[in-house]
């Protein structure tokens, strides 16, 4: 009788032994039972970080970027710190001061994109645009700028660009003959185009909240262009949009 009890216990002992082999010793009991606490969730494996090739990312726009190109440099720094961009990789920065979405000096912002796309395929675009369009004397500035942006996005769709991050300016600290009023008119029109564009998928960033209360630190004496601190703040805000929306994840 005693022996029969032993034989009956053997399968149970084997099952317990196998169970201890399968379950890692440092596994939280809450994970085993299915009750996930904050502590147990934090102990779960971290998914692999999505990386991007620098050549796949294009930066286009005008002097808010191109005066110093610091925004691009700080963006690259953020990407490297996050393990997204290799140390020997750089984004392609084709931004040129004084350029517009529509017309103006060469290369316009659409021309900047086209020139880059001829060199190699573009997957992701980070851009601004429209500020210089607001300085032109004609009342057609908003229509011309928005039409140019629509055409540019249509070309990007043909070229199979995946995603676009479009950031718009903080408040100008100098009026320049009605610049603020014109930006206020153009801003929602550009925002509407960006927010409703599906292919490529577009993300909108308004820099006014980023610069609010810090214009003396973030904007140069000319009232328009960012200081090094302003460029860093802008880049960090752009990077937050990229991270929060998994922009570099197909």
C-alpha cells in the first residue's frame, strides 16, 4: 500500500520539477498568475529600438533651419542618444535660407525635395515652410503656398515617401509689415492640409507653445530666427513628435 502511494506521487513530483525548469527563477509571481502590477510590467523585456539610416531622412525648409542648421544637428543628437541613428550617420539637410513653398529664389522648398529625391530615395521628411511666402506683397500668398504644399505632398506620394513631420513657426517678435497676421492666416490652412494627408502620413507641430514665455532666450535679436537654445528646444519638440508617433517605424 505504501509503495502504491509512492507510485501515485511520482507523476506529481515530476510535474512540479518540470514546472520549476520552465518558469524562470526571477519571474514575478504576479506575471505567472496574470495579475500585472507596475513593477512586473517594468521587468518585462524591452522591445528592440527601431533604427533609421541617415540617408533616408530629409530635412527641407528655409532660414529657420538653414541659418545655422542647428535644428538638424540637435535632431541627430536626439536620435543618436535614443539609439535610433548610428554615430557615423547624418540626416540629409537641404534647407536653404530665403526660400519659399511657392516660387522665390532657387531652390524652392519643393525643389529641395526634388533634388534630394534624384540623388536617392527619401523615406522620411522633416520640414517647415511658408514664412517667406507670407513676406511677398501679393494677396495670393496663402493660396500659392498651400497649392505648392499640396503638389509637393502629391509628388512625395508618387515617390512613396512614408511620413512627414511639418513644424510651423513661433510668433515673430518683429512685425515686418504684417507678418504675424499673415502667418495667422496661413497657419491653419497648412495645418489642415498636414492633418488630413494620409499618404504620406503627416504630423503637425506648432512651435508657439514650445517658445511661449522664452522668446528672449529662444529667438535672436532679429525677432524671427532661433538661437542655439531655441534650435535645441525646436529639435527636442520635433523629436518628441517622432517618438510619440513612431515616425521611423514603417
